[in-house]
C-alpha cells in the first residue's frame, strides 16, 4: 500500500507540475522556458519472473505509442507528462492455481499507458553534459476475454494485466555539432505488475492474481538527438538489459517539436 | 457387482492360462528386447529411469552448439571463420549442412552463440537442445493397458480384440505434468488389498481397517479390492507388472466387503467415515447397492463436506445407477467404455452418471494367492468398478498438483475435461457416459488459450 501511495504521489506530481507552473510560465519569457510536444514509440522485450514462488520466467514484449508534452524549466532541465497506448504481450505465462491451468498464447493485450519523465542537468563541461533522468510509466491493460477451448462445456478466461516501470539514472551527452547530440546512459530500471485471470466454466468461478516483476533491473542505453529542422528534433535510443539470461532490449524512436 | 465378480473370475481363469503361457513364452523374448533396447538406446533408458522434466524446463548441451552458415559462403571462408574462433572440432550434419561445433575450452556455449549470431556469414546459431520422450513407464504389462495409452494394440494375449487408437484416458501426456505425490492418499473402500502384492506392497500406507472382521488389517480375501488398487496406484516404472494411474500416490485399504464381495451398508458407511478421518484425498467406491439409504447418503455427504472426492461405480446390470453413485451432489458416478471408446451395454445409464472411463477387459493386479504358485499375479476383468478406479486415480493426481482445490472443483474439472466420445449420437451430457470419457491430459496439462476473443454482442 505504501508503495502504491508513493507511486500515485509521483504520478500526480509529475502530471500536475506543468499546470502548477503555468502561472510562472505565462509570466516568464518564452526565451528561457519552452514547451515541447513529442511523440514517441518504444518496443521492449525483457524477461519477467512470476509464479507461486516467483521462479517461473517468460518474456514480456510491449509496444508503447506515447504522446509526450514537455515543459522546459531551465536549460537542460525539463519535465514531461507521458500518455498513450500500449500493446503488451504476456505469452507463456501459466496460471496454475486455477482449477484448469491456463497458458497464455493470446498475443498483445491493449491498454493505456501514462506517467511522467524528468531530466535534470547536473553538470555541463565543454561539449559534455551530465544529466539525471527518470521516467515512470504505468500500463493499464484492458480486460479481455478468451474462450477456453476443447472442454465439454463452454468456458471463458478473463484477463486483466497491468505493469509499472520506473527507471532512473545518469546520462552523459556530447554536442557533436549544433544539430547532433549523442548520449550514453545507465538506468536502474524496475518493472513490476500483476495479471489477474478469472476462470469461468459453468460452476467453476475462480480467480488468480499473479505478480510479475522484471528479472533484471539494470540497463545501458545509447542514443542520439538530431535536430532535422529548426524546432524539430528526432530521438533514437537502444537499451540493453545485459544481466538477463537472454538479453533484453528496448528501442525508442521519437520526435519533438518545440514551441 | 455380482456381474463384475463373475466376469472377473471367468476372465481371470481364462486369461491366466493364456497370459501365463504367453508371458512365459514371450518373457524371454521381451527381456531380450528390453536388453537390446537398453544397449542401443541408453538415452531412452535414462529417461525411463528418471523423471523427465516438464515442458517448461529447457536444457541443452554445454559443450557444443549448432550453426548454419549462409549458403553463399564458400568452404574456405567457413574454415577461416572456425579458425578465427579457435574452433578445432566440428562435424557437419549432411543434407542440411548444419555444423555441430565443439565450443573451445576457453569459451562457453553462451559466448560462442553470441559471437556466432553476430557473424556476417552465419544464418543461424542455436544451442543443441535436449528432447524428451513422452512419459512411458517401463512396467512390462503396460502395453496391455489400453485404458492408459491406446495405440490400437491388441488389448490382451494374441487373439484378443484390437483397440482403437486414442481410445484412452491420455495418461502418458498427463504424467508429463504430474505423477502424483506420496502424501495424496486414496482410500480403497472395498474387499481389502493384498498387502503382499509385489506391485502394491510399497504403495500401501498402512494395514488399513477391516470393518468386516473388526480389525486393523484389511486383507483381501476376494480379489476385487486388489484389482481396483492396482489400477489406481500400482507401483509404476519398476520394470514389473502394470502402471498405476496415480504413480506416486499411496493407498489406504479399507475392507467393507467380505470374501464373496458383499458387505452391509453399515460397514461401508463406517469405512467411508474412517477413511475421511484418516485424511484421505479420494475415496474409491467400486461398489454399490440397488437401495437408497439416508445413512449411506450421509456418509458420502460427510466425505464431500470434508473436501474428499468420492468416485463411485454406476453399476453393471444395465439398470438404474446404484447407490451411493446415485447421490449426485456428493459422488462422481462412473460408467464404462471399452477399447473403442464405446459405452459397454452392461454399464448402468442414468442422469446421475457424470463421466465414463475404460472398464472393459482391464488388466490389473490380483492377489498373490489367487492363482496357483508360479503364476503372475495379474489378470483381466470388466466392470464399472474398474472405470471408477481410473477416475479416482485422476482425482488423486489433480489433488496432488493442486491440493487447495475443493471436492466440487475437482469433480467439475473431471467432468468438464471429459471427451464427449458419443457426441455423434448423444451430443452433450447424456445418461450413458455423462460428460464423456475422462481425459487426464485436459484435466492436468495447462490449456493454451489463444487470441480468438469472445464477442459479447454476438448472438
């Protein structure tokens, strides 16, 4: 409960900050404070652990399509709200506590994604900039129903997943030119959530709630920002989670337009 | 039950002569073939001796990998690539040109796979995974157990009928998921059990309770209980006799029928209650009477209230379902099918029938005193008693895997996982085989749910 409350507070704070600062925004000049509107697409594939003793593994694959308005507080420091749509694939998870054990092979489950992001400049030295960045995303999966096949009677499985991801860490970027700014980052990257599965077969009505969490919590990223025209920059980032048995990855591409 | 007994005795005597001579004649041949099998297929032998891993466990060689180079890459380039990775030992699998590469000592399978996958010449690189055979016990009479695995074999000695492939309860596939646990106890409320039978001795929890003679040694002086016990949980994978449905589960003998296979309701009632109080998971009642009795109903109700699954025989005279099987709320009433998945004519029909299981020409254990010395203590018999034993075995496996399940849930899983093998004439639940012939695989192995969504608005 404490964890939930803490996370809720972070989400509310991150989403409310641009609104709370609106007064300052309108009083302040556009020269130092900017609003950006961004869109971002991310795919990640990482190993998750689950099961009665959290000893079973499978991979979670997710697509995120995000709308990302940002508010620049000062040079190198900004906060963003994140909202959008996600498709998450939990295939191979097995719900063994139900009367009929069920194994997921349902593919992507649609859902909403929202959260926030903050980047704070810590140090600028020559063409190098050291920043700290953090991001929180919550995926709220839609409830889906599937037929339980091959039984003597009709049966339905009703699934409802969600997950949250919090990542934070240092980022060092280098101004190669006026337009190109590659960067390296390391992130403490945790993911946790649950999948609620309801089994309904005539007289059987049973629910299993399965906790999930990411197998590894560290990732390394390489990426770049590239300003293709005035006010419009593109972003590409590749992250690897090397401590997993099979290397997890995340690929992000995005575009930002500054006002 | 009389018919069961009569059929048992006739079948056993006839079978004895045939089976004994057949087994004697073929034992040498069988032993030789097993010995050849062991010499030639050591992998299979190993698999038979240890529990194969479940499908979710994946293992692979830790000293070699499989690599395929792109077809356009000349041999010299491949050799040069091998040298650059210090690979000295490899073998080409012909026809598909896959290289089985021994990983150098200073490297690991994971590293080598990673490097190979990055290489521009490589089409694919993968571990050499280990495959496992389906769980097939090595008990030498397993091939006669068409009820557990029917490949269309002859169901008994030469001259006996041939079964229809897949007309079985899918035991071998289900055993991949579980073979049961020793702490799952099944009460055989019957004529007792031969406590010295070589295929049962190690599976019997205790001397049990004898309500016929009022003592604590439920010795079988008739044969029926021993036969039922063997179907449920004979010692399995011991190179001897038959396989039990619930390999690893244990048996509690409760004697409530006398030496002619008859018993007062009071003995049965006391037997059920005593077994429930001994913390059994399942009560097998391969018995029944034509007359209802409140006290008998109360006894099975007591078992049910204590989340003990009760499986009871539907009866063998073609009449109404007998009691206690007819107590629908508390018992799984079982009818009989044969080696072709057809309901047998003598199996009692009625709305109380929940499921069916093979009950025709079933092989199982018979008491060691039953046949003359030198005979093998196994025989064939028919009856819903033996169908019931298959269902009890399945109930025990479900509770081994999911001990938190209630009796109602276990009963529903057994019902709903059944195959409606007579759906062409009686679709859905019917009076003859209920929901259908039990299917252990569906009841135990996770069901894969696919994307096909249910449209709530569809008509």
